[in-house]
């Protein structure tokens, strides 16, 4: 991760709200909530009880590491390969 990925124009880390982080990753609010539970997802920084923020650079680095299909998608593809669609014309 380069320094520019982790910091804003001032050189300080850029902190994002959930809404901003979801937009950065091009995710909806519900999907972003689910993604935060995945192992390896960067932990947020807390500034008091309501001050939850995400470090922009860590989110980008995490997203770029996600190169494999999620287990749910791989399992669905395996099921479809094992049971081809019935009713197809022969």
C-alpha cells in the first residue's frame, strides 16, 4: 500500500463514515454491513461511541486482495455444474 492510498491531501489518514466507505467500495449499505463481518476486513477506528470511521487506504488494500470468488458463489457454481438445468431440448 502506498502512502497516497492511506492519506489525504494533508498527509494525514483519511477517515470515512460507513456511507462513504460503502460508496468507495461501490456497495450498498446492507452489503457493506455484511462485508464488515468477513475475516480480514479492516477494523474501524472509533472516536467515541458514535465516531466510527474506516481508514481509506486500508479499505482499498483489503478490496484489492479480494481476488477469489466468495465461498457461496463457488458452491453455487459447483451445484449448477453437478445438476444441469432439466427440461432442455435434446
